C-alpha cells in the first residue's frame, strides 16, 4: 500500500495521455458516472480492512491531467483534501432538480445516522471507524424508530433503512463491513460533519 499521508498532490505537471492507460481512465469515469465519490481507501471484505484505492492514487498522482481532461468534458474534478476523496461536479448541478434530490436524500440519511449516534452518547468520529460504526443492535434501533422511518419515507426510501444504507454504499459514502455492520467512509464522514457545522451555525 502506498503511503500518501505526507504526499503532495501534483497540481502542475500535465502528463501525456499515453502515460495513463485508457482502461484506467475509463474505469474512473464509470465510477463518477455511477454517482460515486472516489475515496482514498475502500473496504476489502476478503481482508476485512481498508485498503488503498488505486483509482484515488491515479487521480492524486496525475491531478492536473485529470482536471484538464474533465474540464474538456464540461465537468469539474473536485479534490476534497480533508476528506480524502474526489468527485465530479457538473457546473449546471446547482440548478438541477435531480442533483438537488440526490443531495437531499444523502443529507437526510447522514443526518439521521449522526443524530442517532450522538443521542446514543458516542462521538461522531466513531461512526467512521471500521472497528466501531453501526452494528446489528444499532440498525434494529433505527428500524424501530417511527420518526426516523417517516423521515426516510419523505426522502423516498420506501423500503426503509436497508434501501437508505444501500444508497450511501453505492456512492462510497458508507461501507458494509459484515453482516449487520457498517461505517461511514471518509467522504461520508466529511459530508456529515459539514452538515453538523451548518446546523450549529444556524442554531448559534
């Protein structure tokens, strides 16, 4: 695994197209098209641990190349340094009803998870730890909460928590680490904390 802790992203060099395999670029583009963020580490169920994501490493090491590439496609490649993830933003997203709906649904699920976790007396940081996160008892408690279920239905999660968590997992905002266990990815945690700060600013 490559240690990127002290690395500095390449924001100047623009490598030739032949320095990056077309299959690699295509795989990354498919990730973005599916609505995923690309995080630094992904969950490996076979090893039961987080492992380095080669797609993240390729984007990180050739950042200016990919920024220019996606700019030519009419999109913006956004690097979220503190959350250690990339996502693709369409300049027209801010005015898109579809984008607003996806953002709303993600926010509802993250806020409910954060509220439940905080009310249980646990630090929100543990929600993003593979050795902590949510277990079977937590998921059962969430499923039994009528208020939370009503809010999920308002966000069009008719099948409840299984559908809501799958929605986050498909976008790499959450990882399932076993039967009845899951935790937020670095991206999911970053989005949650941004929502918490926004809420606290409004309340303050």
